[in-house]
């Protein structure tokens, strides 16, 4: 393992892998970028401070091993031997690993930077002063775990006691005993490596039918205790070793940070998942001096993510709900963005804003959550028309739609196709390549790499709005769709 640039992998919600691959290239200058379902592997010489700035990823790991899937047989002992052979190395190897890991954290590997999966108040030190903050962080981490389960192929999380099958996740933090008590063997003393650890294992697919994650984690943990003389500590370990086994690959890594990247310290009350909000903002092609509107802003997550990443633009948020606006105001103040984001109370159907006054409109349309689909879904065309009105020619609209609204949008565009001679069909659009993040924030540049997530090349225009991509993403328990449109003419020149 080289002491220079590191090899890493980052987990991502399903559908966000292309956004993450694009981001690590642009933000970190990453090379050898390889994305699979739920993960992006890459190499970079970036410092931990830069790695922590990733916005579209969930959890970041230092990659130790990446191999083909473990051969599966009915002999559990043989399979466990293969797994232990993947992980167990000479103590010198682990000394090198720990040296690199400590260097990443700046001499000492402070525990507050070490990742702990799904931390609970019993397993964390008293970092927060009140229970409300603790509960909020717990919900965020639970959401991350749900997101990671969706990322690895839509498999369902189950409690550790339940038997695994191909459609289920198994996950555990292994309970370890001192191997000297059960085997009579004395662990190898090594003062340089004498610190605490724990093993976390996640497995799915064929191997999950043979072994549980508890069995795998326990076997690996005991082997490491014998080999390196480490001490197992499930609550406050110095080092955590992650093993991911599925039908695609076998991966071993060490988490770099205690909390997921998706946990934003500047968001007091979370609304839309921050990774989704950032991905939407990255599609809006925000440039310096641009005016950006979220006409259904809720708690303001999209505006917060956009303003943090592209601070040279001006942001406006509107909502009809007083409580949502109050929550958004608290979030904005917590993030220190009072001079960047303006809020107003208004209906998305009648915005008190001049026509063609915004360069980008970004919104999570909340139908099906707090509104009745059967009644209010009929308002979607009116909402689109109002967004189109306030958008400048050449500007972009980025919308997050539920599955029901996705179907409704298809119906709207089919109707528009019948009414418009300028409908766009198979391959006719010149804008089927998405825009890439420019970290400097002034403009976006064309790249390839995201068009694979388009659901269809056959899309139709809505009024003066030309479709520029549809992306299916996971919200954890459900899927949603990010729609991007570009305005090509004024309302009177269609």
C-alpha cells in the first residue's frame, strides 16, 4: 500500500453514483474512478479536509482490499477460510495500514473523526448537550443506513437475528470474546499495534445464504486478535474494519469519518435528503450572479446546499406554509446564510415575482406526502406554467417528482406533444448530455458520464421548456425522479 495518494471508496444512494463519480473527478482530481451500484472507487492525493467536502456521497472509506466475489460452497468452514484469507495479513501489513490511517487524521487518529456505524447515544460520548439534537442525528444516521441498503441493489435491511436470503441484507457489529479463553491460544503481543478495534460486516447475495454477517465478523475479528494482539471494543473502538461481500465484489475498508458525509452540520432540521438536494442543484448550472428560486422551499434544504456550494449566486425561497418558512429561517440562520437566501410567503400557483427574473428554478414538489395526490396532482400543469413564467430564456428548471408525479408528467408531455409541432422525440434533443459540476462555481461545463442514468431519450417539451434529462434516484424507501428542463423562448415566441 502506497504512502502517497490513497485509494478510497464512497457509498452512494442508488441513482447518485454518476453524480458522485463526476464530483470526485472535479473536486478531488480523482483518477481510476470506477462506479458500481451503490459505490464509487477512486484514487486521489487530496487531504482529509478536501475529502470531507464531498456532497453527493454517503460514507467514505479507505480501501484496503477489492477482489472478486468469494467462492461459495456448502462447506461453511471453507468459505470462512476464504474470507479470512482476504482480510488477514502479517502484522507488518496492518502496521502500514494504521500508519496511513493515522496520517490521514493527523498523528493519533482522534476518535471523534473515526466512523461508527449507526451510532447511538449509548455508544457515543456526550458531544451534544440536549436530547433533541441527539435524536435528530440518530434519525439522520438511520436514514443513511436505509439509503446504503437501497444503494446496494434495493435489498431490504433485516434484524441480525433473522436468517439471510438473496433479497435481504445482513449486518452486524460482531461480538467478540477473548480467543485465549475459547481456543487456549495466546494472542501475539505487539505493543505498536495494541489498540482496540471492531469488525462490521455487510453481506448480500449468494454468500448471505451460507453465512450470516455475525458469523463472518466474529471469525475475522478473532483471527485479527490472534494475529495482531488487538483488543475488541464494540462501543469505543480506535479502529473499525468494514467488510462488504456481495455477488459483485469483496471489499475491505476503514471508514474515515465517524458520521456520514451526508450529515450536514449546517442543517439544523433536515427536510429533503442533502445528497439529493445537492445533486439537483448541480444540474441547475448555477453561475456567479445568478438568481435561483425554490418556489416550494419547505425547510430550505435545496437552497442551503446550493448556497453553500455556489455562494456567488442569489437565492430566493417561497412557501405557502408559515411553519415551513419558520423552519427554513432557522436553518438559514444556523448555516450563516442570511445574506444569501431570501424567503417570502407565496403560493407556487401565483408567485409575486416578475416574469423572466430567475436563471434557475429548483424544487422538490411534495405531492403524495403532505398533499392529496388525487386532487392536487391536477395542479401540476399550472405549477409548471408559473415556473416557466418567472424563468429567463436559457434558464433551467430542476424538479424532484414522486413516482405518481412522474406518471403524471408523462401524461402532460404526451398531451403537449399532440398539441405542439415542436415536440422532441427519439434523439432529437441537442442537450442530452448533462452539465458537470465546476467546483470554482462560475459556470458548468459539458461532460459525459451521467447520460447513462437517463430513463429515456424520448421526451417532449412543455410550452417553452425543452427536456434536458430524467434521472431515477432512491429516497430510501421509495424512488423518485429528477427532471431537468431548459427554457428556449419567451412565452410569446413559442
